[in-house]
């Protein structure tokens, strides 16, 4: 068996076992999910992402989420319509790595607490209870997008959610970004929701639901080491799935035509160690191909701090 396949198989098996232990073997998780690359990888984009305004009536839209990068992207065909920072599930309630489907958009949504340990421990709500959008116990905010099996994309509590493990398995997005995301989907799909209706639901608690038929694919990946736009980015292994290993880094380098033999294991470990807490490590691919050491990379926040004007408007 070739060495590269052995390393990938070993790393994949460790990640899969860790993942299934964390979230439970529901039958919906497959080894292909944990191996799937971020949609922003140069392997798919060729190193260049075309940003575009929505093309009305072109319903070929999809959503991709790479959990370690805390980033949700809306695509139309191969073009990027929008990219949004997110908050994800807590360590005990990770967002499942999987290919899911968004079946509807619901404004001013009701919340039905799931049958879950954390709900059972709650003193304020019960499993199956219908929590109206006017009820202060409803945590979903102005919009929810169901992804199946109780998982949702819904409104964040505020900027403090972004780049953090904050939910019970859902993806949280700022209100203004959810408005932008859903209005682009409406335009792309030609969904009949008028500007007047959107204005009304923003200022009131009236519930409105729009079906997504066909459902929108939502690809959730866990890619901690990825070459994007000519830069190697190492993200923190937020769920400790044992993805940030020297073997995996060597694999990523080789798959992008970078000679990894120029770098020692201790040197590569130092790059991985720089991606910790809320910081990612970034280095230009041209620098890596040159083989020069020490490598002139940089650390930066995974999710940059937002200005105060970006606060959620309730």
C-alpha cells in the first residue's frame, strides 16, 4: 500500500472514531464526510474565487460550511454570492460533518425543543413544547433554516457568537447576514416573497415560511489544513478530531505540489502549533515551494473582530 494512502487512511480512521464518539453513530455519517475538502480549496477553485451578484432565476445555489474556519458560503454555480462568519456547536454538541439539505426558510420561527439531555435538564422548556416567536424563551431569532434531524441555521445572539463554540449543534449567523443570505436565495430561486412582506416580517413577529423545492444542498466539512487562494491555512482543530497532524500536513503539501521533504517534523509541528485558540496560521504557497526556512508565515484571528455597528439589530 502506498505511503500516502496509509497516512490518509490512518488519519481518516482516527478522525472518524473521534467524531462518532462525540456525536453518536446516527447512520448519517460516513468516512467520505470527514475526508471531504473545503469548497474553498484551490483543488476546486483553481486558486481564484469569482465573487458575483445574485443572478435572478438561476436556482443552482448551494451552501458550504467549513467548521474550523467558522465560515458559511453561498454559491450560485461556481460563483460566490456571499460569505458569512458563524458560531458552531459546543464541544459536547458538535455540528455534524455531513451533506445536508435546507428544505425551507422560516421567518419569526417557532421553536420546538428536541428530546435531548440538555432540554431534559432545562427548568424553562420541555421537549416537544411549541415556543412561539413572541416567547422570550425562543432562542432562534428572526430566521431559521432547517437542515434535518433537528439541526438548524439560525440567528446568532450577537457578534460574540462568531468564531466560538456556542450552540447545541446548530449554526448561528448574524441577523443582518441571515437577511442577506435568505434574500439572495429568494432572488435566485424566484420565490414569491414580496419586498413588502419582507419588510413586514422584519418589523413584526409574524411567521412566514417559504419552501425550498428542490432543497438546497448544504455541505458541512471539517478541513483544518487547506490551500486557499495560494495560501496554506491551518485552522485550529476545534473539536479535537486529531486532524492537525504532521502526516496530514505533509499530505496537504504534497497534494498541492509542494515538496514536503524539505521540512522536518519538528518544523511542521511548529506551524501546526501556531494555529491555536482563535488564531489560524497562514503562509504563502510560493514561500513553501521555495523551501526557505524559517518559514515567514503569520497568525491572524480566524474571525476578525467586527466593528460595533455590526451588532445585531433586534
